[in-house]
C-alpha cells in the first residue's frame, strides 16, 4: 500500500512537473512569438522608412540630375551664343581691318598717281619751257619778258596787300629770265617799298630756264610771273574745264 502511494505520489508530482513545464514553455513561446511580432513590425517600419528615404534620395538625385542637365544646356547655349558673338566680332574686326587696308592702299595709290601727275606735269612744263626757249627769237622773248615784268609790278602785288608780311624780312629775292634794266629795278623797288612800307634790298639772279618773266620771293611768299607758272596755270584751267 505504501509503495502504491509512493508511486501515485511520484506520478502526481511528475504530472505536475509536466504541466508546469508545458505552461512555462507555452508562456515562453507566446512571449517569443510576441517578441518576434514586435521585431517584425519594427523591421517593417524600418523597412518602410528606409524605402521612403530611398525614394526621397532617388527623387533628389533625379532633381539634381535634371538641374545639372538644364544648367549644362544653358551653359552650352550660352557658350554657343558667346562663340557666335565672338565670331561675328572677329569677322567684323577683320572686315574693318580689310577696309582700312583697302582705304590705305587706295590713298597710297591716289597719292602715287597724284605724285606721278605732278612729276609728269613739272617735267612737261620744264620741257615746254625748254622748247619755247630754244624756239622763240631772243627779241621776242625779251619783249614778252618786259611786258610780264610790268604786268607783275602793276597788278601782281594786289594779292599780298592784305597779307601779313613779317617785320624781320630784310631782303627780297628776284629770279628773272633776263637781267633787270635800271628802270625795271627802280619800278620794282618803288613798288616793294609801297607795299612793305620800308626800304628793302633786292637780291637779283638770272634764271634763263624760266624763259620769260620773273619770280619775287618775300619771306615765304612767292609772286610768280614766269612763263613756267603761266603754262602751269593754263594746264590747271584746261583740267578744270574738262572735268
């Protein structure tokens, strides 16, 4: 009887232990399951947050990329505009320089032609005077010479009456095709004194190359009554008439 009681008691204790173990294990499983659920929920929240942040980063990245592309397009357009503007400036500058070079070349050409015309004209006049000098009789040249001297004394000085003659002029230079006669010298001296208002010496030289007539130099002023000058004036008149 005692053994049966002991066996029963042991069975009872063993059943109690099993019950207690099952209860503890059930509580632990429940607690573990709840903890896993909490962890799962936390993980889901974190995953959602990470996904949300990732989407934000993607959106920001796309926005930055779009802005960068727009800025690059603007810079490209600006660079193209500046390049075109620079090209136009270079072309305009080159065109201006080319026009300046053409104008300078044309001016040089015109000056060269004018110099050639002047040189040809001088040589032609000199040759004409030389031919006339060899062709005309001496008496005829002297008569024309005397006539032109009288003409210059009577009318030639009217062009300088209103001009300022420097006070320090002390000498008048006369270049004549023939030597002045005493009477011509006196007339010329009186006319010069009348114009300048004072006595002044006259330096004479014979210049047969002018063929007839004379030139009078008062400082920088020159009165030209020579055949050379008369031929030159006629050439200018012909040129003006032909234009």
